[in-house]
């Protein structure tokens, strides 16, 4: 397969929003043309599309990089507007109303109500977000256990979703770098390994397929993931969170990663975690997280395309050079060496064609197509 350029040109003179999503000054449209055609149309099982104008731009980036179908965690109230733009190229994942100030309601009985409304719109996947920082989110409203995966409210929502024929998606744990810094107080957040105890219990309690986002939260430890997959045949992983995957999967040898993908072929799905929002088309402000900041159609396109360029470069090529996406996690561990706009090495793995076929299309199709 054709490899992208391995040099590290100086970033163009531009604001931090452009540099964060395009540190190398790439022409993402040209870079898409350099990649070989994927073995099949790519299914992206993990996106967040939350506006019709940004959906148009995201669709352009997706199509350039061979993505034909996306699954999106779109807010309930925006589904029809997004569907009007994307048509049959989008399906949806049910999520709570994260924007409401009434967290106790919307992550409790309110989510049950929304699940029923999502279901009426044909949605067949329910998301249960359980990152450790959810403890802080819940504590702010007086309930640190609000977003525990096995809290009473979550269990009720899972029962309703399962009865409606939905499968589950979940976010467990976070990067090792966060447990070394943001979550260093184990008395508050628990160890990283402890995050998986409720997940394993619930994988047995709810015998439906589960998609564990972000390589189940532990791309740093393929041995742990293999053990987890071995114990639970209803568990699947997705590759979403591009900068995290680039950083950690690059650190594994090609042989190690190929062996892992080969062993679990059919249970690893492609996901990007691309966040597209109409706010990206407004003048950029400091209130936006630097990695998701954009202030024009051009910057929004680069933000969305950067995720597909990075993941396809990682999986398909032998590129070895700097990532195009800024990664502030480097500065968490070594603030004297890095700043938030630095990036790790991207080490392409040149996966065999049959693994790409499974990763990009077949695993998701075989799991999800029967739901529709």
C-alpha cells in the first residue's frame, strides 16, 4: 500500500486549532488519494455527529477516506436534522442528555424515557458511559455513584434497553497516562484493573453483545484484553479515540498487534470517535477543548479528516513519523519536555488485507446488520 510522507514539515503559520488537528500541514484530501482503496467500504461504529452543517463536512471527510456508514451518538433532538443530511449512511446510538443541568434525572429515569424514544426511531444500540471521571460528574450533584456502570439507575436502563432488543456500547477506564496523573488518587477512582469488575459481572448478567469503546479502555495492554475477550464471548472492541490509539498501538510491535487482531478477528470493529458539531463552524473560542477546536468549515474538515488519516495510516501503511494530531497526554507525564500541541510517533502496522477487511467492514456488518 502507498505510504504517506514520512517527513515532518514545519506546521503552517496558523492558529492553534489548525495545528492541533494538522501539525504536519497535510492536505488531507490529497493524502486520502495517496492511500490504497480500502478492501471494502469502511463502517465507523463510533462517532458523534451533532449538527446538520457539520454533518455535511464530516460526510465529505468520511467519503474521501472510504467510510460509507457511520454510527453516531447524536442527541435525540438532533437526529432528524442529521438523518435528513446523511440519509441511509448514518445509524444512531442512544445516549443520555448530557447537556441538562438535571443530571440525577437524565442519568436515571430520564434516560429510560429517552431510550424508549430512541427505540421508536429505530435505534438499536444503547450507550453506557462509565469513565472514572464520572465520579466527579456525579459528585457535583451529590451522587458519586451516579455513573457507575452497575448503579441501580444504570441497571434499570440496561434492562429496558435489553428488553427492547438493543445491544450495548460502553466506555470503561481511560488511558494509563490518566491513571498516573488525573486519577492518581486510587482511594477516589480505584485502580485501572478495578474498573473492569462491574463490566465483567454485567457481561454475564446481560447476555447481549457489548461494544467496549476505545479498545475497552486498555490498548496499552493487549494481554489483558485477550484474557477479557476469552472470558466473555459477547464482548467486542472498537478502535475509537484516534490520538489514544495512535499513541498506544504504535508502541506495540507489528507482529504483536497482527497476532492480537488475528486472534480476535471478527470482534474488533473500526471506530474513530470523530466529534462533529455545528459549533465548529463558528469563530473559535478558548472554551473549546484544544483538540476539538475549530472555527471555520476548513478547520472543521481538517479536524474530522485528521482522525481518518491517522487511523488508516496506522492500520494500513509502514509510515513511521510524528502523528498529525496533537496529544496533550505527553505533557501530563513530562510537562518539562512536551506541551499540549506535541505528538507521539505514529508507527504504521501494515495489517494484512484480510484483517483490514474484517476490521473495516465485516466485523461491524456481521454484528450490527441483523439489528436493522
